[in-house]
C-alpha cells in the first residue's frame, strides 16, 4: 500500500517530469519551426498536416529520446528542493530509512520505464510512419542514390551484383546475377545495363551474356541485345535508410533485419543498434534516478543550482557516452548489444557507489 509520503513523492516526481517535458516540447517546436518554415512554405504544406501529422508525431519521438534526461532533471530538481526545505531530514528523523525513501522513486522510474519500452517498440514507430511520410512530402528534397558496388542475395543461392544504381532513372550498370547449387555455380548472367519497368513490374536487360552449367558438365552460352525478365528485386531494395527502420515496430524490425542479413547488407550493425537501444534506453531511467536521488538528497550550500549543475554534467556525460558507443557499433567496431548496454553498466556502477555514499 502506498503511504502519504509515497504519494507525495510520486506526485512531485511525475508532476515535475510532465512540467519539464512541456517546457522542452515548446522549445523543440519553436526551434523546429524556425528551421523548417521555409520548406513548409516551399512545398505548400497544409497547416492541418503540419500540426497533426508532423508535430503531433514528432514530440513523442523527442520526448522519449531524451526521456531519461527529463527524468534525471525532474528527480534532481524536486529532491534538492525537498532537501533545501529540510523535508528529507524530517522523513529520516521520523524513523524511515533512506532505502524506504527510495521506494516511490523506484515506483515512478518503473512507470516511466515501462511507458518508454512500449513507446519505443510499438507507439513511436507508428507515429514515425506518419512523420516520415510528411517529411518526405513537404520537407525533404528527392535524393539521388549514390550506392556503388552493390551485392545482394535475393533468395537462397541467388546473388546479384551491380556497380551502380541510379534511382532517378531506375537504371543499373554492370549488372550480374549468379545461381549456385551448394558451392557450385550453375548459372551466370552479365549485362551492361538493366532498367526497371514500373508498369510491368519487370526488368529489361541490355547487352547481356548468359552462361549455364548443365548436369553433364557441359556449358551453354547465350547473348543478345535486349531481354525482358522478372527478377525478385525492385528499385526500393537499393535504398537503405536508418530513418525507415525507425518506423518499424518490434516484429517488423526483426523481420527486416533477418531479410537484410540474408541479402548480405552492410548496414546490419546500424539496424541491430536501433533495435537494442530501444530496450537499453528505458533502463537508463532507473540508473539516472538513483544517481539523481543520491546526488540531491543532501542539503548543500549551493542548493538546487549546484545540484542541477552537477546533475546535468553527469547526465550529459551519460548521453555522450551512449552516443559515442552506439556510433562505433553502427560503424562495425564492436558488438551492437555490448556497445548499447555498456554505458548502462558503467553508470550503474557509479549509481551503486553513490547510493552507498548517500545515507552517510
């Protein structure tokens, strides 16, 4: 059962969190509008879609992205004010232990962490679908695909290679496709160019050369100027953006990663980082809550300002460490799972020692 003290701290905790989120949300909207107002005007974006399709879906993304930081600021702010008013001394003097004082903090952190987990894996990906669709229509300019030396496995035993693909003209250059049975090559097609017909959903190959290996060990050669064929491949398969992954829920993301791993994509590490950090970030709420309480529960001469200054330094160090480690993992330098969780582990050790020190 929650006691009056627990309800009081929970109200302070969640109330300060909501207040800080509202303040930061206003700041985010003001800066974003000032940055994108020209693009909205250039692409004639309707006001209704700007408000409901863009900003209504942008705010949950930013709030959840920095949710651990908002939690930390909230804990430091209201706890330091309680300490300045000697409320924490009064609670401890009444016979309650410091560990008992932490109970409502853990409960509040649990509520926020569970909400963050749900938002990361299900709610925000759905919101991102609408937001990214709006950005692609009214904010972003069409971009040319500059990918070169593309290797893909389009089905088991079937691999394609393309030196370059132009997504504006849907034309690929220096194309080849190989069929393998086990380790043996059974079919190889090479062509100068290949174009996609969006109406027929098929490909046209120009200046092609085909070599087939028959079961009796003989080979057959074919060549020609043009050839219409159906290949399990579309122009969208050559476009890989981490923003697209942000619009996938937990199930869709796992399916997408399995597909890209089968194709031999070079961006698997980035997708793994995106998936793992959706779970790791909410757990940071507990760690930063412990650090916040341990730091600000003691009455100090500098008061709330000193607590907030030191607290922000620690929180920014945590976020910076998290960004650096995930960037290295996305670039292929280390395991995505370890890189995402190691900041939680290191700052968890810091939280443990601060929690040991705080009652003293």
